[in-house]
């Protein structure tokens, strides 16, 4: 999960209380977390919470992209809505499904 992460997007929402709200890749693609993570106290604890949120947010965003892949009005708009790793994963999933469907119908 931490490969290619350039930085985390932090916000100070309360006095002396920081929250991670997303991550940014080296290519400047940003994936916002669905839930903000409080980043105070022991770094080991909040980094584990960030990792859990990365996985959770990535899974939810990928599921959404899989669902909307078929209902897209414009493929380019659909691709611009999601970050690169999600677009690649969803394209591979649907491509595999379409090939299997074609082969099964031969």
C-alpha cells in the first residue's frame, strides 16, 4: 500500500490535532480517504490506522469504479474520475469478464 506514495494530505481540524485525509502519489494523483484519520499520539498506532483506511478507501473506490464502468456515458470522463491504479484494475477485471463471456458463448 505504501509503494509510490509521495505524501499524505494532512489537515489541522482542531487545535494541535492533525488528521490524514488522503494520499498523493509521485505523479500527483490524489486518493482521498473516506474517513479522516487522527494523527496524534504514537506514530505506530496512527500509521496502522492510515494503512487500514488506505485499504478500505481503495476497496470502496474500486468497487464503485467497477459498478460505474458499464454505466459510463463517456469512457474518458470515467477514467478521469478515478486514479490510475483503480482504472487499470477495473479495466483488467472487465476485460477478463468480457473475454470469458465471449469464450463461453462460442
